[in-house]
């Protein structure tokens, strides 16, 4: 299981910019939201 620090370290290693992180988190939120709606 990756910790938050591991994720941050991984993204920095790949040179991800802040906007890129926002896109990743946005996709996660959208995916979770779509799944929740599908279940309901």
C-alpha cells in the first residue's frame, strides 16, 4: 500500500507539475463519482 509521501515522491520523480497532479486527482474524483452514481 502506497502512502501519501510515496505518491508525492513518485510524482516528483516523474517531474509532474502541479496542474498534472490536479488532473490526476480530478480523474480519480470523477471515476469515484461515476461509480457511486452507477451503484445508486
